[in-house]
C-alpha cells in the first residue's frame, strides 16, 4: 500500500482541469495524456536537480506538479505549478490559448505563419542573443506603429538545442495579410543581417484550429533528435524566465465585454471524471508505476505507459552519460585536429 505524504500547507488548491477542452468520452484519454506529460516532467526535473541552478525552486515545484489528484464524487481537482519548465502546465496553457484565441485568429482571414530566427549560438550565449531578439522585436513594433500599420495575430517563442548545432531560438507569428508578413520578415533581416534567409519562413495558414498548432505549443522540447542535455535545457529556462513567451497582437489582444471564451490557469472548473465511479478518493502519483494509486492500491489509468514515452524517459535517464560521451568525442576530434595542424607546421619548416 502506498501512503501519500502530506502536501505543503502554503500550496493553494487550484480547481483546474480541462473540462472545456475535451468531450465527456475523452476523459480517460485526457488523463492518459496528462500521465504521459507527468512522467516526462518527473524524469526531466530529476536530472535538473544536480545542476544546482538558480531555478531549482521552480524545478522542484514542477517535479511535484499534479502529484495528487483529489476526487470528490465525479469531480477531480489538483495542484498545478504554472512553471514554464513543466510539461503538464505548458500542455494545458497551449490548449487554453488555442481555445481562447483560435477562432478569433481564424476570423481575421488571409493569415500567415511567419518564423523568424537569428544564427545559432553556443552554450553561454543564449541569454544575450535572446535579449537582442526581443529588443529587435520591440523596434519592429515601433516601425509598424510609425507607418500606421498594426500586426494582428499571435506570437510565441521557441528554442531548440542539439549538441552539434547549439541553440536555435526563434519566434513564430500568426499575422493577418501577406504584406504584413513580408514586411515583418524584411524588418527582421534588417536587424539581423547575418541571419540565414533559409532559416526564416512565411507560409499560408489553413482555416482550422489544427493549422494554428505550430504557434500554440511548447517553449522548448527537452529531447531533440534523440538527445537531451540538462545543462542546455536549464540555460533555455533561465533565459525565458525574464521574457513573455506568448503574446496576443493587435485586435486579438484583450477581452471583449461579452467575451466568455476566457480561460486562465486558476479559473477552470474541476474536471468531470467518468471512468472511476462516484466516490471520494485521494490518488498519488507513483513514479515506478507511471500511474496514480489510491489507498487500496487501485490504479487510476491501469494501462501501460506508451513505448514512445518510455523511450523518451530512457534517453533522459541516460542523458549525463550520453553528454559526457559526446563531449569526449568532440574533445578527441579537436585534439586530433590540433595534432594534424602541428604535423603540417613541422612538415612546412
């Protein structure tokens, strides 16, 4: 039997769920997805603790996010951390933003997805580079205002990392009008003349919410191309800590007086649960089982974790070894190049 530990008294109980984001038949499916996000968050945060980062407090809160589910009848509530590093909360926030702004954006008609990026940067360079990107964005907005033009749509920030290419921070925009999209790109390249033109992109957006998913997703994926670096992920999180990663633009900004399509992390109703009966239960997440367990030892999901997520967790758990091996390989390559260079110098003389 698993005995849940007592939660901290200063942690508020947010009655948050995604009732408005799934139909009644999708309740268990929603919890399967939440369990998947919880398992990934748990594995990622466990690797972050050893870094002794300034964000360790955030990582610990993310580690404990959704640790308990409180069932009262057919309603379930839980505690949410609302941290940018938490996969569970980011997934919910992305769905909330899509639900809140999606149809408003589609109503604009003639919309385009614009991707803007600078050149890739290495370790220790991300923060200053992203600061420059946000300052450039501010200057571009002033330029639009000066020419009495407005950007209507939505903007998000994303950053990827790979050992070979380094960090790739970029913005995704959904904007109305091809003229505005092309002007946005020209002004960006004027700010970053060394940026590759191939790294930027403009494409027409379809007329469904699914077509908007690119701009309503994660800040950073922990795993890129089968590789995870705790130090790199920490650098991304420390960088975005001071910046607004999503923003509604122009006529999409703000609330209408009769607008009821508004969702925030603290305003959602408790979620209706239809697959565990009408009862009072306390469910605790058990990492070894990848499931929630009650006092009687009953499993909430009672299904194996999918293979894709298990593989991702294995990559995360082996991340330190993999990173050391890559660094050693790079070090050996550099040493070999230096040795070849010295040989050529000897041959020259």
